[in-house]
C-alpha cells in the first residue's frame, strides 16, 4: 500500500499544526499566569485606596449635609 504524496503532505502539515498549537497553548498559559499576578498586585491596593477615598467622601458629605439640615 503506497501513500500518495499529497496525503503524506497533509499528514505532515497536520502534525506541524498540532506541534505549533501545543506551544501556542503553553505560551498563552504562561501569559495568563503573569497577568493573574499583575491583576492581584494592582487590584488589591486599588480596592483599598478606593475604600479609603469613599470613606473620606462620605465623611465630608456628612459634614456638608449637617450644615444644610441645620
């Protein structure tokens, strides 16, 4: 049984694509790991500073409202 040259080329190309997809998937996984760390590094301090700013704004708003109500 002889394999046609075209079929052999198709099989070769399929193996190449499979190999490239494997390395592409690994690259995406590594990039996701880096962005996860970045997300936490930036996200946690941002949430804390936002909470502080919100509390300060509410405190100031309370003082303004107390003057308006009097």
